């Protein structure tokens, strides 16, 4: 399923993540998944939230640089080999992953992963065939 991811550029200093989390909490926006990539000077916080447009606007109003990106979220059987099976399908379709991370929590024996690829529509169609 295609969803929107927010990428928020943060200074690499104590308290930045806390400030974003508090701002979202104060505005009743639920974080569903997150990933942080960092360098010595800045970090990129990748977020999946329950209200991406509202969150993006709110963060921009507070001076954050925010990019919205289409990504694909897919269920993965929560068992040994579950992710391997999904990745074989992705690889077999000739799709290169730029990055991936997991969603917080699981439901009905399924974990959920978020995949960033160059052609999210293609990946979404490939994964729909195995779901």
C-alpha cells in the first residue's frame, strides 16, 4: 500500500527529536513508524504518521524543512524467513530498494515494513500480487 512519508531535516543537537515528538503529540498526531539517518552535522527523521498533510504543514509552520515522499508499506509474516520471502519477490521483479525500515508494532502475526524505491507504483503492484 502506498503511503506518505515525511522526511524532516534536523540539526544534530540534543533535544531535536524530542521537540518534534512533543509538537506532534500536542497536535494529536500519532507516529506510526520512524527512522533516523544522521551525519555529523544534521539528521534526517523519516516519519510515518496518521495525518501526514497536517503534520507536514505544522512542522513547516514551526520552521522545519519537510519533504513528503511516496513509499510502500507492506505486511511481512512475523516468522523466520518472512522478510526474506518478500525481498525475493522484490528482487525478482528487478526493483532496487533505496532504504527500508519497520513500522512500530504488529498485527495478526504480521510485521510491517516501509520500502523506499524509485518507482513506488511498480513495487505496490508487485506486492499486491502476494498479499
